[in-house]
């Protein structure tokens, strides 16, 4: 997987292009320029390192950071290793709550200021791969470099709440945490 990298590095070196500059400018209006550049830089460095380290196919049994997992697997190849969702659903819900996902999606997944996780509408689809990348990369103007859309994801459904999802990939130490959250989501919306 390759992501375009244009603009300025955190050290100020010019890397060229207007896409990067536009994305940073838009996000900076809401979140502050240095915070946005720092977050984008950390995500891009993580993706680059993951791509370099994962030259071969990765095993689903290997623990990686979410960004490493996204960088190492082609779109559509990510599958939740927890087939028995009930075995990890409670732990997944604890992780979900500890990362404050409930403040947007509701404590039980019923929605709020973000889309509910309990109804039949799945804005981008409900495949494991899609959910993992959505949580990791975020969507819309909050996805660094619009990485989620550039991987080919488009809205399949519609919901009353259509705001972008922030990227959480760098907040989780391992991909296992996101897989457990997805297992919990499956337990409340099979």
C-alpha cells in the first residue's frame, strides 16, 4: 500500500504538492495546526515503518499496531481473529468505553452524535476489514490525507448522523484491541 505524501515534513522540509497543504489547512481550522501536523506525521511514519517492516504477508496471529495491520494487508483481507465474539465481547466493550467511543456512539452502541452501531444501516458496510480500517484511519476530513477514501471506501448507506469518524489507529497499542471492539459490536449487532 502506498499513500501519497506531499507538503512539509514536521522539520519544515518542503515535500511538494497541494493536497497535503489543503488537508492540513482544513483540519487546522478546527484542531490547531501543530496538533494536526503532529498527528498526521505520526500516522504516516507508522504506516511507512509498517510497510517497510511488513514486506511479506502478515499472519493474523501476529500482534501489530492497527496502523501496521492496515499497511500490511490489502483492502478486503482483514478478518477478525475472534470468531467466537462472545468470548471477548465483554472485554471489547470495556475497551470501547475506556476510549470514550460511547460518548459519540452511545454506551450500548445505540448512537448519539455519531451513527448507531445497533441498527441495520452500515454507512460504509459491515465487513471486518471495513470496520477495522474505519476505526484505525477515520473518515472524511478527519482521516489523515483522506486515507480511508483513497483505499476505495465510499458510503453505502445513509444515517441521520453523518459526521466524520476521527482516526483511532495511533491510540491503540495493538490491533487486538480494535478486533475486540469489533467483536463487541458484533455481539450487539450480529
